[in-house]
C-alpha cells in the first residue's frame, strides 16, 4: 500500500504539472499517454478537478489522452445501471468531461423521482448545453418540486448566455414558485426587464412572489422612477412580516424623503426583524437617516428609541458620517446620547 500511495502521489504531481501547462501556457506539444489502469484513473481524476478551467480544444485533447473511448463506455454503463449511486457518478462525469453524446439519456433522466440524481443530472445538462437545456431543467424542477429554490438559482448561475426570453416566458406561467425564481434571476442578472415584472408582481397575492419582487428590486437598486418606488413602498402595510422585512432591507438603496419616512414607520413595526432591518437601512441613508434616528430618540416605542440610540452610537464611534455634520446637529446628538469614556473626546473635537 505504501508503494501504491507513493506511486499515485508521483503520478498526480507529474500529470498535474502537465495539465496546468496546457491551461496556463496553451502548450499542446506535450503528449500525455497514461498506460496502466492506475495512471488512467489518476489522470481522469485530475481532469475532473480542473474541469471548470478546461474548454474547447484543450478539453477535447486532454479527454483523448484519458482514453476517451473507454471513458465514454464506462460512463454509459453507469448511466444505464439500476444502481442510483452509479447513475449519479455517471451523470456528474458526463457533465464535467463535456460529453454531448449523453444529452438524450440525461434529458430522460430528468423524470427521475430521486432528487439528488435530478440535481446532478440537471447540472450535467447545463454544463453540456447551457441555455439549451435550462428551460427543461427549470420547468421540471418546479413541476414536481424536485429542487430547492437556492439550488435552482445556483444552477442558473452556470449559464453564461442571456436567458431573459426564457424568464419572460416563465413569468407568464400561473405558477408562484416559478414566478419567484424568475424574478430573483432577473435581479441577479441585472436585466432591465426586471423593472416591468417587479412593478407588475409587487402586488401579487402570493407572499413568495412579493418577496422575490423585493429581492429583485434590491439587486436593481434605485432606478430613479418615483412612481415605481412608491408602489414598492406601499408594502410597508403588508400583512406578512417577511415582506415588510425585505422592504426595509431594500430601502437602504433608496435615499429619498419618502424612503426615510417609510423606514421610520417600519422602525415601529410589531416584528423585531422588520425593525432591525429598518434601523440598519436608516443608518445607510446619510444625514437624512441620522436626523430620522434623532427624531426616533423621543419615540413612544421603546425598541425604536433603543435601536435609534444604538445606531447613532455606532455612527459616532466609527466616525462614518458624524464628522461631516454641522456643529449644532452634533451637539443635539451628544446632548441625547451618553457614550461612556468617549463622549469627552468627541465633544472636544467639535
């Protein structure tokens, strides 16, 4: 075993140097011919490790060095096996090595009830065809709830092409889960079509769609459309606390009088997490936010008072905005906030 381990380590180092030379120097003059089963296995494992860096001719050439024909036969055998573990390994290898000949088998495999196999198969198809298969994966995942939303979003990140046409089609479907996923992808990819769909879906009867609209809106930021922003602001009276919490988080991106007023209302929300997000967003509003926090120091709501004091203390301690405020405003703040051990140092600098 010691001899085998030592030989394996030697082969890994040797082949890794050669593969990296192909990747970094595009040096295709090196001919790599693994001969024994151990050499072939080590070389194939290294190709899997570096698969994300291998493309085009380089990938094809290195696959040829890995005894491609026997590798394809081995993957086919795994995919056609009744053993779920072998199917998963086969699907993974098909995607990482980039063997298009397995696309049809993988597409049929999307109908599996095995959620782990479905995810690996979906990933393999996207690695093979990108946009070509994303629609099948997306619709099949939603159809039978075979995949969590975060996993779907992770897979979509692998697609480099624009997919706004597929997302537009998904938004016309009467499926809240599909709509929510599409909205988040719009935001992540900064597609301007997101604004149209956010405006349309922000009043959806489904909580998850309203939340997804706010996530997309946060990703897009302040687009300078007051009517659009005011429509989003209307969610500060939403019956679901999660929606109000995401609204409070979104408003850190919108530095207007209306957004500050909305955050002041959310600072008095019944849910602590909504209030927490609102306080953090107010602190991001610059001088307007600081003034709003000062006003909240006299609020009847104890949490609003305490949170406002905490955020102002942080502002003073870290000098993010405090030093730029006019003297009278600084004095007003310091007259209402006592900071043990540092108040004298700050006031002396005013």
